[in-house]
């Protein structure tokens, strides 16, 4: 089983630390979700994991081999970055077919037939320049690069940005199909959490430059609850539990709890206990300034 490991990653821009001592291990054969608020450090982390950006300190290894400037390792990694019409880089002047041709030279396992299939599936005009594509079409190009790269560890940064609901469903269908057939590892960074939740085997939450949580998605949901009712009853029901995201309205109170092993919510109190969606868990952990 292959493994991509980051240890003690710090990234500093000027006088500001964007990542603070990040430790993260990614195992092959999983679909991970990377979620966090804007500015949390997600894209910076992905760029460091794939050697597109040097860490200020710390290390990234693939099966014990350093990733940085290591061609033998980099052929196993793909970071399909979000494209932007507004940036003035040279790629925006390329036609789609030129962009994909150049992308193919970076990935020794590039699947030309898959790329052609996805171009047809998404209805992309390959003669158009990157800078002239709609936001949704730009996302489709990043998806093509990611899937056709056939890289063992493939990272997608906001791949569904600008896609309508039908196209988003199609993307996740393609992702699961490719995962089922190849066992590749995918890390998907997205703000549209609920649509992705059923696809993600593990979720990684980044908050203010640190890994707040890395856990099997279903196990996380199984221990996450919202408890609400009269403030006195809620206080009794949650005694000894770690509370998140407290809400108050008059004498009513609502809190989120993530149960630890051996903990349970007592059933003798007059409170409402509700299971949470992944999005609600994320908001409870990261929603407060």
C-alpha cells in the first residue's frame, strides 16, 4: 500500500504562517474530502503535497522518498488546480487542445482515450482558448486533467465550481467509477459539502492552517449530534461532554457534541437529539470566528 506523508509542514508568506506544523498521512485506495473555510490553507497544502510549492519547513514523502524535485515520485502525483479566467498567465491564451497536450507530457500514465471521451461527454470545444471558457467549462478541463492523468494520488481543487447540478452529479459518478476500476487515491477539496459527503470515505478538516480532524466520514457522523431544549436540561444531558457551536434563544439552548469512545448521551432528560450532516458538523467546528 502506497503512502503520501507530510510531517511538520510550515508555510510562511512574508511574516504570516499559512500552515502551522501540519502532519498528514494519505493512504492509497481512498477518496478523501478536504474541507475548510476560505483562507484555511487547503490549496497551499495541496500544492506542497504535490511539490508545486516548497514548504518553509517540514517534509513530504511518497513511500519514504522525498517528493520535492523528485521526478520518479512526481509521476505518481497529480494536482489539477482550479483554473481562473481572470489570471493573466500564459495558459489562458492556450487553446484547450494545446493545454491538454501539454498536460499529457507531465503524466507518463496519461490516458488519451479517456481524455477524448471526457471532452465529448462534457461537450468542450477544444479550439476555444482557456481564457474564453465559462467557469463551468474551466472546471471540466481540470476534471479531464485529473482523471486522464491516471496518477496514483490525484488532487482536485474545487472541481465542481461553476458546474450545474447535473454536471456535478456526473463528475461524482465518473469519480466513483474511476476509483472502483483503478483503486486510485483522490483528494477532493470542495465547498459543496453535502453533495460530496456520500462519496468521501474520509474527511480532512483544515482550520486556520492546521488539521483539525481526519476521520472516516461515517464514523464521524455516527458520533455527531445536536442537542437542544431548555438550557437546564441541555446542561444536564451534556455534562462531561465537549461542546461545540452553542446557540441560545431565551431559555432554550442548542449545542453540538462529538462523542468520544465510551461516551453516550443520557436518555433521561427532556431534550431533542438529532444526528448531523457533514456540513452541519463542519459549521459547528469551524463556523465561529
